[in-house]
C-alpha cells in the first residue's frame, strides 16, 4: 500500500492536470453540441416548410415532430451555452483552473515534505 507522501503527490498531480482535461472536454462538448444544435435547426426549418406547404393528412405527425425537435433544439442550445460559460470562466484568475493548479501544487509540496520527514526527519 502506498505511503501518504505518494498519495499526496499523486492526487496533487491529478489536480494539476485536471484543468487542462476540463478544457479539452469543454471544447469537445461545445463542438459536438454545436453540431447537434445545427442539425436540429435544419430539421425544425424543414418541418416548418413542410407544414406550411398546405394541409396534408400528416399534419398532426408533422406538428408532433416539430414540437419534439423544438424541445431538442432548446436543450442543445442550453448545452452549448453551458459549455461556452465553462470555457469562459475556467481560466479566470479566480476560476476553477488556477484554483486546481494551486491546490495541486500545495498537495505535491506537502507530499514532498512528508517524504523528506520520513527519510531524514527534517
């Protein structure tokens, strides 16, 4: 079983790497949700055009599909907004990125000090 200093260093390094991973995940989420929203916008536009084409026997089905696509589009836009907000606030001076970097550095330093204490008693 690893000693305390190993756990402190390992957790500290993970905390120091996590802001960069969060940036990658947020960018990927923004890209995929943006594509999802764009596809849903095209679907809503095409359903509106089909629905305005006149009275058809499938107008109830078109209205139901339009309603479902509209709800999905709202959800996709919320996801895009959330990813944009996360990217904007992650690297502010008081954001999650600097906080995780500093906390990780403190844990690495504490792990080093515990190791030195175990080895040399100072």
